[in-house]
């Protein structure tokens, strides 16, 4: 059975008309399907977990990066055999502000075309990132499908959200949010290890670990990242000078950001961040925080994506 998770708050301006079109297409192509609307933060995780534990093997997400991220967390934490999880098929109709995960696959807010791709596409293996951290001595996990950010990255999300009432849901939120964040962020002392080898012991100003290349509404922080190759591409920045910041700004959207000398590039399937401080992160644009060390693992061929 096909299950559809709909976030009614993503792209809600034209939701009624688009939802009617979605139902017509589903009735045309599917003998059996079910739909559920999300009602609160984290609800997509609960819905997706219930769907796959009930035997559903295909989920279509109608929403943004946050909704598909929550859905992936539901799939990855469901009580099902690993082989069954690897064959869960995921589809996406992008309706959010950033739509960074869909951007890699050429999926846009043209919902008719995205639905055509879903119905006509093929499922291919997809990597999923996992953050392992500790809370009150208990090991916990958070999964991400596109990227995870530290330093300026999560602060940009905070400011972008504050700017929504003035700018609307637009990628300019992230651009202005980024400019505000770079002047507020202070370096966090960390030791960084990649695949077991120490890479940096420095003040982390910003770091983005990419399963996919885009973040922040189209910024190509990790232009070579591919969510099918089993490794992360990451960029790490110590405290830059004002001149270095201005040199980097023109490269935000052209794929040459990592050419800026102040930006260090990293590749690996496991990245460890050691710190004694509390740290705020964004996973696919969703904010969270924890204190102390964290470990990132790329789970190769974790699920499947229809494209």
C-alpha cells in the first residue's frame, strides 16, 4: 500500500487546489492508498513509523525538508527487520521553504512534474546520516537525509525563521539569516576526527556535513556530496576575517564555496566531534542541542528513493 504524509503548513497558500489534484492522481494510479496530515512538530516521525510497522513499503511526502527528515527518522526507528527497511521506498513532492534535498534530484515546487516523476520513476538506494549523542548518560540517535550543520548553520535557521513574517517563505530568508549569523557566531572549541584520524583541534565557527550538496535554500556548501556514494562531504571553517567573509559571499550559490582558502573540506563515512560545551545543531533544518561529543555515521543504502 502507498501511504502519503501531508504537511498542511508547507506551501499552504495553494494547498486546497493542489491537494485535489493529488487525490485525482492517486485514484488514477493506485488501487489502495492512505493519507495522513501532520498536526505538530515530530508528527511525521510517528506517522511514518506507524505506516512501516503496519506493512507499508512506499511513502510519499508532501512537504519540505523538515517533513521528509522526520519521515526518515520514523522509518529508521521503526521496529522492522533491516532487510525490510532497506526496501522502503520514499518519494517527495517539495513544498517547503528551502527544498534542499529535492533540489539535488531536480524536484521543484512544480507539484505536477514532481508527481509525474514519482509515478514514473524508479527506486534507487539512498544513504542516510545518523548522529549519535548522549543525553543524561543515555545514547540517542537522530537521523538526517540531507545535511547536518554546526555553528553558523543552526544560527542561520534561527534567524531565517524570525524573518519569515517579513520576507515570507523564500530562500532569501536563509541569505539574510546567514549574514546575521556570521556576525553573531562565536567559535566552539572542538576536536574533529574523520574515520578515526584527528583532523582539526580548533575553534569551530561553522561546519556543514553533507549527504547532499545543498543547504540553506540552495547554498552549495558541499558541491560534491552525493547521497548514494556512502560518504559524507563536509566543510569546516575556523573564525574567518571580515575580508575572508566578503570573499566567500559571491560563491554561496555557484558551487565554488569550497574554493575559498579559509574553508577546509573533509570526506569520510564517520566524523566525530569532541567538545565539552553544549552545542546546537540543525539536522535538515530542524534545530536540536546536546552537550559533549557527537558521532556522525553515513549509513550506505539505508532506504530507497523514487526518482
